[in-house]
């Protein structure tokens, strides 16, 4: 019976049952501090945002992860980086105010930023708001053909992926944004996208022009000129 129980506890990860999450032997203040350290160390060590489910594996059942995150962020106040909810998890990110300094020292590639053209940004924005969407529908929105090369560039950057096939004749692929898109723009979920009305108020987007295929009268020809991996029709 004991061996069977141990086998069940250790099913997912080797020696998982030996890891003390509860820390009942520690005074409450010390226990809380240790949980904070575990959460912060886990996020610091990860290359991708760490989901709540993963963080829950390193703290006790009585631990409130939201309060832990709040306390960590409070300690980071005044530091050049913060703990940010992004792409469905938590990640350490430098504050935007230091972007120029980091770029000057390391370059855009080291910062993990994608060098997108204006046309690519506009197409990516349209995909984000209207996904799943086909290349033909994108071309209709913009009043000119959106090239396979442009779609290929966005796929090569990992910012979009193939969605379900459209029920229209020929069953073309649709396109959807990815987790990398959320990370690139600092969104936790797609619900964090600004309201189209807010973009209109800021003069960045006109819903009427978008739906009429007149989002940008001078839409740049670099939509056809960028080389990249060919995408699906």
C-alpha cells in the first residue's frame, strides 16, 4: 500500500513527492519569504512565461500566488525590470524606459524584438482583431493583394500560425496569432488588445476604413517586396 501510494505521488516527476512545498516547519514570515524566492527564481530561470499551474508546484496549498506576485513586484519597484503577466504566464521584463539603452548596447536582435515593416504590423494587427482570417480576406480589407511573402515573414517570426480551413470555396487556410505575438506586444491574452474604438480615438485605426478596404490609402509596397518563407494561400 505504501509503495503504491509513493508510485502515484511520483508519477509525474522524479522524486516529486520528496519536494517540501508546505514548509510547515518554518515560521509564517520565513515560509512566505521562501515561497517568494521560489516563485521568483522559477520565473527568472525560465526562457518563456511561466504559467500559474507551474508556479503552484513550488508553493504550499495555503499560498496565495496573487499575493506572492504582488509582494515580489513591490520589492522590484524602482528597479529597471518588473514581473509582468504576459502570454498566459509571468515573466521578468525590462521596463520600456530602458529600451533605447538596451538597444544601443545589445541591438534589437539581442532584445528579442522583431524588426517588422509598417505593412507587416498593420496586417498583423488586422489578423489579431479578425482571426481566423484568410489571405484573400486580408487583401480585401487592404484593397490590394497581401503577398505570400509577407504572410511567410510573419509566420517565420512565429507571430502567426495556420488556423482552421475556411468554409469558403477551395477551403483556404486561415491565420491566427500565436503566443509569441502576445509576448512580442506585452499582452497576457487577446482580451488585452485595445478596443477598436480606442484606436479610432487615438487616430491609429478606422474600423469603417478597414471594413471598406481603405485602412491606409498609401499602404506601402513593402507588403510585396519583403522576402520570406512562402505561406499558404
